[in-house]
C-alpha cells in the first residue's frame, strides 16, 4: 500500500511511453466500438432508436427550419420535434434547441447537405480546430495522440455535440491573449453561443486588466446579435427569450437530461435528493468562491499557464448545466497545467491528478448513475484546488529566492 501511495505521489508510474501506449490502446478500442455501432445501425438510426449523432439532430433540424424561413420554430418544442422526425421519416426522441439565434448560422451551414454529411462535416471541422488549439499550446510529439484519445472526445463525438468548438474557442483565446488580444476577444465573443461557460471570463479579464480583449469581446457579441437581427428578424429573439423558461425548468431543474450526465454541484445535490433551493444555494456559493479566487489569481503575478488552467476548470465548475461531453473543455485546463509543470517541474500528486482528470470523462456518467458519486465534479474541484495550490507554492519559492538574493 505504501508503494502504491508513493507511486501516486511521485507519478513515476506514468512515463511518456506509457502515456502514449494507454492513449493508443483507448483510441483503437473506441474507434472500433464507434465503427461497429455505426455498422449495426439501421441507416441513420442506431440500435437504441436514436439518430446517429443524437444531439446533432437538433442542430440539423434548426438549420432545416432556417432554410425554410421558420427559424423561430426551432425554439418551439413541438415544431422542433416535428422537424427532427421529418429528417428521419420516423419517430425519434426530442432534442431541444437552446442556443442564441446567432448560432443558427452554424445550423444553417450544416443543414445545406444531407444529414450524414452534415454530421461528419461538423465533427471533423470542430475536432480539427480542437487538435490545432492543443498542439499550438503544447507543441510536443505526443500532444495530438493524447488529445485525440481523451475520453471526452468520444463522448462528444457520439452525441454530435459542440464540445470541440467550445474548447477550441476558449483554448485559442487564452493562447492568443498576450500576443493578439483583439483576436482573443473575438474568440471569447464567439463563445457567447454557450453563455453558461462565460460566467467567469469577464471576472478574469477585468482582474487581469485585459481592456483590449474585453472591448473586442463586447464588439463581437454586439455584431453577432445585430447580424442575427438583420438576417432573421426580431421574432427569433422573442422566441429564444420565451424558450428560456422551458430550458431552465424542464432541462435543468427537473433533470430530464439525467442527473448522472450533468457534472455540476447543482446536479449532485439534486441527485442526492436535495431541494431545488439547496441545489441553487450550493451552486451559488461555489460560483462566488470561484469568482473570488479566480479574480485574485488573475490579478496576481502567477504564471499565465496557471491562470489559463484555472479559468478553464473554473468555467466548468461555475455553471449548473455542464454535461459530460462538455468536459472536452477540461483538455484546455490539462494542457496549460501540463505546460507549466513541464517547464518548472511536477509537485507531489500532480502527474496522477492530471491522469485522473484525463480519464474522468470515461467513468463519470457510469459512476454517478450507479453510485450517485459525482466523479466528474470531484475531479474538477481537485484540479482547481491543485492549480491554486501550485500558484501558492510557486509564489512561496519566488519570495524565498528574492529574500535570499536581498540578503
């Protein structure tokens, strides 16, 4: 037992060769599983009666409605569901459209081709952006393999979801923040399509006095809203506003998505039988702690990699609605923290924690469903805590070195 604990502390068990080997094994297994699942499907419908790419069907249906000149119908559940059934010519589960109207531009583009081609186009393009972002942040030979084998990749691909795009936008914005602050702001503005992940970004930018980036982000959001008004009219925004109550009550508060799929403290409390008020109180308290600690970190002289990693992990923790496929964003936190440790050396348990964070998306839904233990939430909290701890340790070392130099 002592030897096991020592291995976790030092991280010696995870050599570069093992990291590549484990990644390759998982990549092959998941690729074979995906290929088999597609092969045994009935056309575009899988063996469970769901569309291939499941959630992508809501994107494609919203795009089809936009092509028909009825974009506001995407926010009406009955009409959106009818559009989804029309795509496949049969009864399929309902997948709601909850995005701001300017994201209909993406839906419009992918719906210009048949469903299967649209799904492939969506996943390949966003996955390429995700890989390019991580490779830019950490340009090492093993980066692409480990990034491609990250379990959240397969969950996101299976759902036809937008985790690749969210991670690519956030990671690229952080990568360019110092060198191209206006570009970073533009990318952050585009993240407004997933507003629940932008709660902490303004706090970090304000604390870091990133005025150019803030200005660019505001202008980008304003331009997206204005363009959507001009192209689609004001009715679609009224429909979006009216749909927010449905999104909050049915999708989030009533747990129709499934508590085991949602990786937030809000979901954990509800899964344990807690009241709605208790769940919101817990989520609010956590959000306040995150905001305060993140503002302090971004206002400090801490290494930028730690600031970026904390913002990525904190953005996942701050929202009550974060699905396991959204954990693709966790790759941004992992890669920035890994870059910092590779530069300055790993502290106790950091290698093992990074490995646990990498693996968590593979197990979080199953463990939460079987035991009620919110593994994804626990790993995110541990990772965020370790980032703050590493910042404090680095600060202590710097202050000690400065005192020695002065003496």
